[in-house]
C-alpha cells in the first residue's frame, strides 16, 4: 500500500513539474515575440513531451504496484 502512495505521489509531482515548466516556457515564447511558425512547432513539441510524461506516469502507477506483488 505504501508503494502505491509513494509511486502516486512521485508521478503526480512529475506531472505537476512538467505542467509548470510548460507554462513558463510558453510565457517566455510569448514575451520573446518569435515568429508564429516557430511558436507552433515548439508548442507541438512541448505537448508531445507532456503527453509522453503523462503516459509514463500512468504506466508507472499501474505497473509498479503489480510488480511488487509478483516479486514479493
């Protein structure tokens, strides 16, 4: 049970950190006044990275507790 809470808290912290980082990067892009094509490309790249992190965190939450049951 503790490992589930630990992995859940870790995953939530990772997702929260990535969301905050994405928000800061977006504000920096808006302040810099880069051309629109570059902003669109960077925004898409940021979203792909964020989606990957969320997928990783979700996988971690679902698999890690089951692995401890199988190994333990």
